[in-house]
C-alpha cells in the first residue's frame, strides 16, 4: 500500500506553491509563488491550468497537431494504466495547447483523481529557483561563485574550502541532512533551518570539496540562508519580488499560507500492490 509522506521526509529545500486555475487558454501556463515554511525547508507546489472552451482551441489545431495530440494521449494513457504514472501533464506547441490533463489519484483515501488544476508539491524541482536566485545575486555583484562558505557561516567546519559554486553543483562534500538519523529525531516544532544546519557542523565531509559529486539537500538549505542574508528578505519575499512577479507567475499561491496547507494532492511513495 501507499504510505503517506510526512513533511519531514521531503528531501529538498522546499518552497510551497499552489496554482489557482482561471478560465481560457491564456491562463494555461504554469506559475509559481514561494513561501518559506518554518521547518527550514521549502516545498513547491504548482499545477497545470485547466483549459476551458476546449472546442474552440481544438478547432484551431492543424491536422498534424491533432495527430500529435492523439499520440500524446495514447502515450500518457499507457503510462497511467501500465506504469503507475500519477500527476499532471501540459504540452504546448507555440501558443497551442496539445495536452492538459491529470492522471491517477490526488487522494486515495478520499478517491479524488488528479485533474489539470490539481495543486501538487514538486519537491526538489524547487532547487532550480534557489539556484536562479543565487545567480541573480551574482549578476548584481552581491556574491562571487568563488566565495567560500565561511564568508556567510563563519564557524562552519572547513567553510574556508567550500565555494558557492560547489554548493550549487553538489560538489561540496557536505553530508545530506535527509540521510542523518538526527534529522528524523527532531520534533516537528524544531524543524527549522538553523537547527538543521547545526546538525551538519559535527559531520565529516563525504569527500574533499570539488573532488567528487553527491546530491545533497544540505547544499541548497545553505544557499537559501545565504540568499536571505544577502538580500535582507525572507526566501518567500525574495522569490516573489525577483522571480515570480517579474515573470508574471500570478496564477499560483503559497501552499503554506497563514498556517494553512493549501495543497489538493497528497504525497505518496510505494507501489500499487
């Protein structure tokens, strides 16, 4: 059976985002808005917008587009029926939408299926937004990719050897906090970024900085704190002002807002046994 994923098991710096569907083809693009949760992680949620007025947009598709649409539907139906695919898919060709559909279940307990407007957490895909924020600060001269970690965390062990670039590229050697027993022993009220970072202080590096590669959520937890230190804003505020609003990502809301979880899909792991 599927097992419910707890928030503590989501292995990434998480920002939480939900989309609010609006009518018309023009509202079909994904959009995102950030929120920093108080558990030191970030959780993104987004959705593919529901397409109203389907007859109108289907008529505008060419014969080739309609054939592509048929094959896309055939492929995704097979993925859902045979390979346990659950989620949402949006395929655009230019300004034309070929596929906007949900597959599988958003909530097994309540028998709620996924639709094109289901609000989903997207986990570690969040990291691309964190890295974009870091590169914006680089472009503004706020940091250098060669800056060392101890510039921002003065007492971090071997922080004088670990660079921003190594954090971005998972080559720092810093242990992944989601693989630490101590992390899972933290009480929910203690799941704050500063407490999680403290867990890293007494852990040896997995390898010498820059000498190997290992995916580590710790890298992006540290980067999120650096963004806050340099910008003087919370991660939520920075993302909203510098990424989401400029990109007109307005069909989205925070999945954690004023203490309320606004996702419409649960997270599961496992197989359909």
